[in-house]
């Protein structure tokens, strides 16, 4: 009824209500990364698609479709009150956990290259871990708000959220998806630390978690091969070290300014997964060191804006918005750093894409949703700041009148 009440009193009330603004710097950084991603997906995927005889622009069209869907979902999330999101945090966590379990159901889950990480949706597959990570961030943000004193003062207050993350990690390792499992643990630890947990408690739990992760890393032959090939990829450049050596060749060819957009040689069936996991190597070959620096600057800009939003939210007492902002930024930047590190030979090979740049379906979709959540946090922080400024102005006006 309020929407259709155009009385003078209603209009005056609506005009006096504080409004917020979406952070322009955040949106510009995300748009720049997405545009760069479209260009690089087009450049890196044409040869792959032609080799598979599915049409030269198949992966580009697919990427654009999921990007458009992701932007639509991001707009919906950006217009959703965080109060509603916080109220349904537990349901979102259960939904994310349920999606992870669905991959083990025959006919619903897809088994590709020996791993069960995808859900069959008819026209496309969906990787549920992308949604589960965001659901975990929302629930953990809610937990840090509700149990702030326990997290900051007691060991058990830290154990509970890490235990929830451990349940998801167990399911991810059963798929198996070691890269996403490590990322989820890192994001959880980062959020708990930013929530005020004592370093002593985190160090104690880390002493228990690190040996377990090391054991998991060495428990499978293919993970051991990734580690050994990472240490010396040139020892077996045509087998275990093939991906990394080809990526390093591509990066070396790029030198300072690259060989030119579209001029990559390594993407022509030399570099595996040139349009997904190793898209940065193609970017480095075509745009050179300048292209890598551009990517780092854009992700740094995105991280700076996100952490600034989170700090402003916490200072204003909007802790749920602040922790959501911290979680999203940690997730995106850590994944980006791992992907960049893998391409540069600094980290062992992991199946993690470069957010907003790599070709993808579910990863592109959920990254856009995460950006939408971050934009909503910026809006509500801005609205709270405007409300505070309005209250100060009204108070000053009343003092003048008296």
C-alpha cells in the first residue's frame, strides 16, 4: 500500500529518508576485470573451440551468456537488504552444503576426469563449490556477529566456525577438490582473525591443521606429481611438467609488452586449459609484463575498495556487512593470487580459475553474485553514514532554533 500512497506526508517522509550509494571504485574495478576477461576469453578460446569442432566462438558466447546472467543476479543481490540475508544465513549454509552432496548422486552429479565436482543441469554443468563458498561466507559473517565475544575471548568460539568449514572440506576432498578446500580454510581463518580472534588461538589450531593438510596433499599420487613437477618442471617437460613449462614459455615470450593481442603461439594446442586455468599465461604472452601488472593493479584496486568498505561498516556498527565484505574480498583475492602464482610457477598447479577473467560458467556466475553482495555492503554503509550526517545536521538545526 505504501508504494501507491502519494500523499504529501508520505512524499515528505520518503524524501527525508537517508539513501545510500554503491561504491563507484568497486564497480569500476569489477567492470574493468570483466571486460579484460571477455577480450582474453575471445583470444584464448578460439583455437580450442575450433579444435573441438564446436564453433570458433562457442566458449566466448558461453562466457558472455553466464556473464549476463551473473550481472542480472548481481543486480538482484545488490538490491536485497542485508537484514534479510543475515536472517536466512543458516538456510543458505545448509543449501550450500546440500549442493556439495548432490554431486555424489548418480544422474545428478557429473564425473569428469575422475572428479565429481559438477551438477548436471541439462544445458550446462554447475560447480556447486562456487555457491558453497559464498554461503559459507554469509553464515560465518552472521556467526561472528552473534558470537563476537566468544570468538574474541575463547578457543571454543573459534573452533565452532572452523569445524563447520572442516565439514565442507571433508566433502570437497571426497570429490576431490583440494584447491577449493584449501581456499575455504584460508578464507575462514582470515575472517575469524578479522573478527577479533586471538592469534594465540589461531596459531594453536594452525599447528593441528597444517600437518593434516600436508598429509592430505601427499595422500594421492597425482598431488605428489604436481608438487614434484612444481619444484622442477623441466625434469619432465613432456609429461608431469608439461602444463607449467608451456605456461613459462608463454610468459617468457611476452617479455615487456607482449607479442600482440591474438598473437599467442602457446594457446595453439601447446598450453592446456589456455582459456580457463592458464589464461594468465596467454595474457602474459600477448600483453607482456604490462598485462600482468594491469591484472595485479585491478585486483589490488578491488581488494582495497572491499577492505575499505568492510572497515567503514565495522566502524559504523554494521558488523554483518563488514564481515561479508571481508569474506568476499578474501575469497576473490586469494583465489586470484593462487591462480596467478600457478601460472607464474610460484605455486603448485591447482584447479582454480582467475576470477572474472577465466572462461567459465558457475565461477563467472557466482563471482558476479559475490560482487553484488559486496556492492550491497557498500550501499548500506553509505546509507548509514548519510543517516548519521543527517542526524547531526538536524541536531545542529534544532540547537540554532533554540
